[in-house]
C-alpha cells in the first residue's frame, strides 16, 4: 500500500538524520542536518501531493478564519512550550542537557536561513506529509480518531533515534495538537501556519535559554 511505503520512507529518512550512532547519521546530523531535513521534508511533501492531487486542492484552501486559527495556535503552543520547559527544568535534572542537545544543529547554518527554511519549507512540508497524507489516508481506511492516534504515535517514534526523551515528548504533544487541528477543521492551513511559526519561534527567533 502507498501509505505503508510513505511511512517507511519517512522512517528511513528520519533514521538517517537522527541516528548519530551510525557513521552516516553522525556526519549528517552534525554537519548537514538542515540540508537533509529540507530535502527529506520537501521530498515527502512532493510525494504526498503527487499521490493525491485532488485531495490537496481542498486541504490547502485558504481563508481568513483558518489563518487566524493557525496564528493563534502558534502563539498558544509557544507559550505552553515555554511553560512546560520551565516546570520540567525545575523538576528534573536531565531536562536542560536534553533541550540544549536539540539546539546544537543551530551552529550549522545562519539562524535567519534556518528560520526561513522552517517557515517556508520544513514546517509546511511536514504537515503536508504527516497530516495531509498519513493521517488523511489512515482516516480513509479506519476511523478519523484512530487515524489521529496512530499518526501521532508514528510521528513521535520516528524521532526515537535521537535518544532524547524531551524531543520525543515534544513530538508527541505537538503531533497530537496539529493532528487535532486537522481532525477538527479538515484543513492543513491552521496546522501549517502553527507548525511553521512555532518551529521558527522556539528554535530561532525566541529560543529557550537557560
């Protein structure tokens, strides 16, 4: 099935990018992460759109309401993320080193370029694949709630090769949030805006500092 191939391809690409215990993974993650992420995410998005062109015409329709919802959820998620980090760092000693490890790739590229990639390519491409392709396809062969749960779990687990519990927790919570947006509005627009802006805010423009 095409859904199985898509998930396998994404899992393979995320393994290559995050599995630092392999030689190629170490090189890519520590020297070419943003190039790899841009190519991987955009390739998955292109694959998704090519396999269901008509579906994406409706999923990507833009209107003012959906834009405002996306903007609102980007701000909400950023605020909740900072609150969550504040609480967690005061409860567990391992939190700060794991979050700092997530930021190590920032040195590979000018922050402005990273921000632009996150807003215009990586964030939108991830939503197109994970929610527009995976969750949408699973909704067609099972019920939408089950599709939401399965997609969220897979989205979380593809990050497992980083061996970073904080990254896994973030992927789980954020994946569930963006999945719920898609489930509720049957549109990718709020999720794309929220995902892209949250990425740029938390990683580049207003990062977590200790």
